[in-house]
C-alpha cells in the first residue's frame, strides 16, 4: 500500500509526464507553423521547459526530506506545476 507521500509523488510525476508530452507537441507545432511569432513561442516553451526541469529535479530530492521540508517542497512544486499549466494553456491557445 502506498503512503500519502508516495501517492502525491506519483501524481506529480504523472502531471510532469503529461506536461512533457504537451511541451513536445507544442514544439513540433511551433516548428511547422513558422510565422512571425515563432521566436516568442520558442522562448515561451524554453521557459516552460526550464520550470519543468526544476520540478523534476526537486521531485528527486523529496523522498529523503523530513516532514516539514517535504510539505514545503510539495507546496513549491504545486506552485510550479500551476505556472507550467498556465503557460501551456496560453501556448495551446495560440494554436486554436
């Protein structure tokens, strides 16, 4: 049986995988589109990827954290995930 920590970590990992897939799809769309906004979109996706990597690295440290530190890390990660989600939603809206 999974602990609450393990469940939370698994949920975060699942979101990261989904975000990674969406980032990849948007990069392909950006390369195909080749319009005047390509530079701006590439920069947006680069920024989102940096946040994605930051979350991935932070997630790797979580199993060894004490309860207080783990809770703080979880809150930080959730904030980053919301930022990534908002960035991806904005980027996807560009292609609709």
